[in-house]
C-alpha cells in the first residue's frame, strides 16, 4: 500500500510539520528533477527519512514502533535469518500463536514478507520503524550469536572428557593427529575463531592454567576475558591449531610460529600463530589480519593540520625515507599502507617486503619474508632494488644490514617506507645510529619520522563535561595547555576567545549498542620533519630530547598534545590518552 503525493502533502500542511512555502518550493524542484517532492524535502534537510516514514505510517494506519533499548527474545529474533534481516531491514520482535510482528523500514517489501510468511507459517503483521531502531535491533544478532557460541563450546567440551589423558608429554603424534581431527575439537576451534571475528578482536590468547583453559580477546587494544573452558579441551585446541598452521604436533618443548587463513562472514582473515611452552602447557596467541582491510585515509586515521601536510609533502618526494615508529600494535603498518594507497598510481612501480603481508593491495608487488629458508628483510630488500622500483616498503627495520640497505635504496633514487620500534619520532634517529648508520647518511635520506599510538574512539553517544579549575591546574602539570590551545584555535576547533574553563571534554556513555562506550581506534601522532636545524643536531650527535625540543619549536605537535587535541574534538577521552602514553 503506497501513500500518494496529495495525501502526504495534505498531512504535512494540516499538521504543520512542513511550511507551505517549503512544500511549494520542493514541488517546483521536483518537477524540474522529475522526482517526488518528499525526496526534495529530505535532500534540502526540511525533514528526515525517519520523519517521512512516521508520516506514511500514520496515513496508512500502520503502527510506528521504537525498538531502541528493547531486548528482543533471541528465539523470536532468530525466526528471521540474519542475512535476510540485514538485506531487507526487517526484524521479528513479537510473536503470538497465530501472528508474527515484524519491524521494517519499507512495508512495501512484499518479497521479504512472503519469504518470512512461508518460513514461519504465521500471519505477518508489518510495523514501521526508524533507522536507529533497526541498527539497534540488528546488533542483537551479535549478542545472541555470542551466547550461542558459548553454549556450543560448553556442550562440545563435555564430549572431550574421555580424552583428558591425552594431555601428557608422551602422547604420540598419531594420537595428537586423531585428537586434532576429532569433531568436538574442530567445532570448538571453528567457533572460537568465528566468535573472535564477530567481536572485532585483533588477537586471541588461549592460556592453559592449572584447572582450566582461559580464552581472551584483544578488542580495541584492551584484553578481555572471552570464556573459560574445561582443562581437558586444552590439548585438543592446541593440536588443532598446530594442524591448521602446519606445525609439529609432537613438539611441546620449543616455541613454534605458523599461520593459516580462513574465510568467515564474507571476509578473508589470516591468523599469525605463536605457540609457547609454559608451566601448565602450551600457550597460543593468534594475531588476526583481515585481508582487504585497507581503504583508510590519513584524515580518517587521525592525521590533521601541519602533521597531515608534512606527510603529504614527504609522500610527494621521489627519494628519501618515511619512517613510522611505535610499539607493537600501534597501527604502524596501517599508516604505511594508507600512504602506499595514496602513492599507488599507474605511473609508479611499488614493491614491498613484509612479515607478514597484512593487506593485499592491487598493482603492488608484495613479498613475504621466509627467515626459515634464509629469505630475510635484508635479502628481500637486496632483491627488490634490482626490480626497478620507484617506491619500496620494508615491513620493519630490525638490524644493521636492513637499515644499511634501506638507506642505500633511499640514496639511489627510491622512496623508502618502513617502520621502527621506538617510543617517539625523535627516538628513531639514535636508534638508527645504534644500528651503525652514519649521521651524514641519515640527514641525507630521512624526510619525516611519524611517531604514533592508538587510542580508543568514543561512540556517538557520549557525555560532555567541563573541567574544574583544580583539574585544569593538574592537567597543566602534564600538558603545555597554552600551546595546545593555540593549535586548537589555529585549526578552528574552538573559538578564538575560548579559554580552558569553557572547553568541553567527553566521557564514555556505555549503552546497549556500545557496551564499553568506545568503538574502534584512532591514531594520536607526532610528525617530525628533518629540517636544516634538526640535521645539524643529528650531525652533532644530539640526544633525542634535544631533537624533540627543536621539532616542537618548529611546530610539531607531540603525541601527548595531539591526544589532548583529540580529547577536545570528542574523538577520545583524557584518561584514554594518559593510559596509552604512560603504558
């Protein structure tokens, strides 16, 4: 049943929801564009799509419902399969013996209604809802899946009681192989991996303890307990992961590393596996690398202002080095891939040597190192420069030989991108000098050094608050508040006459949709440009503190200052910045 334009026009004017002047203007534009006037009203911001849905629901006599904050019975929710619910924006939320009430964004979607009617064999009662309600309801599929996974794992682990003895040191390879292919073990491991992917985990920790097996996921940089399994599941899970990673089943005394790949929830995920012997058994840690996870922009990652400009200028250079520094898990590879994505044009040849290849990029020649057969970063880089590249990316500079080859590549007409494990951008210089790189070579090759960390992003629902005078004074002991305020005013984040007493900060507001108040992560960074003054300091062998002091004089916003800048923007919180910087 459709609402005709005349009915809608009359309803809008009778209720005063839209002025007659706006309706007439929209009708005139609609005639020119050969479209409906309600579409013009939405386009011009006079009404929202949800306003229109509520009007149509009222005219047609279809109830309009709000599902925000409503907990739907998982048994009713699952009556409509998740792919159908997502593709057609339709949710089952209430059921009687004869009828099933469904919330929809489009009650004219007869295909979906007929499909569900045949599947559940009940009369379908359509109800209209809004976009936010639909998003909230669809999130509940994940919650019910988590519960379902917990049930599957607990149920399957009961079937392993008879295999408890298989955890001994003297278990034969044949017995372990049999255990790894046992159906309950296969289901437990498959469920664990799928569960982690749905949760958006970056790492899975499976830890053997005295009386149980603890599974933890790292989500948005924080480790969370995911589930506790009976002790008898440990040997089977480890054996199964060794089989998937092509590792030695009967080797329990030495650490082992491997990798495997699965396709799950319409995405390919590579798992980098590390197994380490511990007192109670072997501990397994897996890093999840989602393929095709690129598509970022520097602005989207969190770069802005002068830092963003410096990265773009350095990226346009034909020669030299761009280095990204930070600890493990600080997003260095993602930043490099984002820069590569900008540089990836038909007129350049890009080659990389990585461990592992985290994102697959079209038109980029990506090489995986294989240390076990002698194919290291240095060997890979030595071969790459013979392949006529314009741009070279080295996954990580770990030793003197790789550092020396990278510097030589930058000197001989290539743009080289790489990462280093240092705590700050300025720390990259003494680190490379420790590796035996001469200062005069450093100043001739390094264009910029990016230092970065990842902070958790606040969800859209967040609480504003103002700092008290005492809190501002305490904050002033850690941050140069006058300097940060200057940057905030320059980038027009706050008004020119604003003072700290009137500037809002934000705190997380946990909700049904966003359990912790945080979702995803953003970069806080510092971008050190190797200027003439900094070149002089490097030649003199100045420590990193002096180099950083000169860089801040030249307009570099430090990581800590950038963190407070983003706290004012509402990207993150002050507490989160301090947690990440002081870790």
